[in-house]
C-alpha cells in the first residue's frame, strides 16, 4: 500500500505515482546511487511501474515517494510487514545525488519511524546498510536504529567484500527517546 502524505521540514513524503517510475529508473542506472543497494542493475520502465503497482496492492508494504522542494529525490518504505509479530523491514534510496548530504535521509527515516510507531501496530523496525555507507549509518542512528548484528562479507562493493550491518529499533526504545 502507499503511505499517506507526511510533511517534514526538509522532505515531503507522498504516495508514489506511475510517473515516478521514469525518474526512479534514471537513479537505478547510476552506479554511484546503486553502489550500496542490493539491486545493482537497472530495471526497465515497465518493471519499475510493475513494482510500484505491486507495492500499491500489497498490504504488507507501505511505500512513499520523497520530495524536496517539489522535486522527486527518493523513495522509502516499510516492507515485509509481519502484522502478527509487529515488525517490518525498512528501505530507503535517495536517488537524486544533488540531494545527498543535506539531512534528507535522516528526516525521512525519522518520519517513517514515527509513522510506524504512532500510526501502525508495529513494535520493531529492522533495517541494514553495507559497511562504508556512512550516510545510511548516521541516518539510521538518528532515527533510533541500533546495530543488532552483521553478516560478514555479504556484498561486493568497489572491488571488495563488505559486511552488511543489521539494525533495529524497538517501539519502547523509540518512545523513551521521543517523549
């Protein structure tokens, strides 16, 4: 399903549209953008539109397009939601490189986490980043995520095997930090 509109100071989260796919595939064609993503090869426009349509229909995913000053700069979501056990796995991509280093990822993750713990019956969010992705590490920490473990040598980045750092934030910890 698509997430509702959420306004931040830096970003605007909104439901994706089919037109977003055209911009999103340009990001996925950029090896610097995909450097720390699981997906390394760009999808076709039809594949990206199909993915957005699938997300719209699937009640176990909540997805937002991310705008800054009216321009699409990224996408974020809570995926693989397990409603029985109250958990979901988050993902984020800031595809517009001109938007990097401006705190958008931090605010986006904070807004998404607040939504998960105040509007959904979730008790835990899980995420991950690859060693070397300092921006993701800092943004996740700012949203309350803490390291829960790591998979050693999980991904091949820039000619070497790097660890995948597993993170999580619990509702109770988030509430304590945000009350």
